């Protein structure tokens, strides 16, 4: 999950952070209510299998045939829900770099992925890409299970028009099957991290700096706020989430713009993802310590902020 320096432009693409607040409504036909979105009946194994299916729908008919370099699945962390704070649901993200083909065909592969997904009846998040651009990207979603995916080109050599194509899929929110205590080999939530874990301070420091950059008021702390742990087969992660006071669309856009400026200056890799709110969400990867930040506007007004970082020490016993 650590791309070379020259591939920094596609670092976030490879990690496939194309996720959004759970329970969002879809535009146009096929709208479903938030209550339905929160009742996703799948587990981690089923979510991974479905993500693989969506990726292969895009790549199996490609020409020239790329070599798939898998990245993930990786935990996105607890979902940033449509109400204040997070709940116990989880998400995972899976992506592939499309390698072994000339960089000049990256754009062609992305368009082929788009065409394959359109044939499956999947929907664009916003609108189709401007294909006159040298390095296009496509953001789509499945119906009715609401997986989010993208096919993107990162710049390898702008002068030669060469790029690297990557395809990523992020699952909707789902509850750990059988509850946290029964998911020894899957992803599970814990009540609190180990008190001496330096990752706690790292998560809080990142959150604090993002709060300072946003320059908007913090909502009153509620249930679910604070640092929690997430475990999966690959390791243990610390997750801190909070919300701002309700913002207008203009205020949210200004705040996210300030946060983006800070994150980019601090060497985070940043991208935007469309949501049902009028302002796109912002997702960022801090490559040095593998921290992921999510800033997700909601249709109700508050801006949801979540920071997920690797833990250093073992966590406390489940409560």
C-alpha cells in the first residue's frame, strides 16, 4: 500500500478510497430510503466477493489485456453515518492497478471499464467523464446493492501522455456477522484502544489539525465520538470521528477547501468523491503513517470528520 514516489499522483487511487457516508440516497430512478440502506445484509466475505465481481465485470473483456495487481481488501474503518457520529457498521475497499500494458493505453482501459459497467446497468455518480481530457476518471455505483467504484488514470509521464489505470470498489456499510465478539478473522469493533498506544495521540493530532484548518464550530460531543479500535486480519486500526455544527452548502465548501489546502501542504494525497450533498466529500491518505481522513458533508448540514490510523500496541479486551 506504499506506491513509489513517482507514483504519488495515483497513491490514493491505488488504495481506492472511493467511499461516502452510508445510507445516502441515490439520484433519479431507483431511489431508496436511508432506513433501507442501513439494513445491508452482507458480511466481509460477501462484500469482498461482490467487489471482485464488479472489478472483473470491468476488466475481463479489456484489450489489451492488463495484468491485475491487487491492493486490498483494506478496511475503510467504521462508517461515517448519516446521523451524528459513527455506528458499528463497517466498510472495505478493494482495488487493482492495471499493469503490464503501455502507459499510453491507460485512458482506453478506463473507458472500457466505463462501457462494461454501463452495460451492467450501473449508474454514474455525477455525469460521464469529459473524454477529451488526457487522464479521465469514472465514478459509478451499482444498484440496488450500492457498491461504489471508480476507474481512474494517474499521471506517470504527462509529456508523453502516459498514465497508470486503476480500478477500485468500496462496499456499502455492513454489520459484522454475529456481532463483534464472533469475528475473530474478520473486522471487529472494540470499545477503546490501549491507553498507551501512540496511535491514539496520532489520530487525535490529525483530527485536531483538520479541525483547526476547517475553522468551523465542533458539534457537542455525542455517543460514538472518541477514539475506538477496528481489527481485521491485517492489523488493528484506531478510529476517531466527530461532527461540526450544521453548515450551509457554501460554508461546507469553504471549510473543505481550507482543509484541502492544509492537507495538501502537509503531504496528504487528496481526492473528492460525489455524495448526495451538494458539496463533494474529501478523502485523504497520509502515506508516511498510513492514516486515512474522511470529510463527508451531509444533507442535514453537519460535516462528518473521521480519522483512521494504524494502531501500535495491542488493544484492550472487548467490552
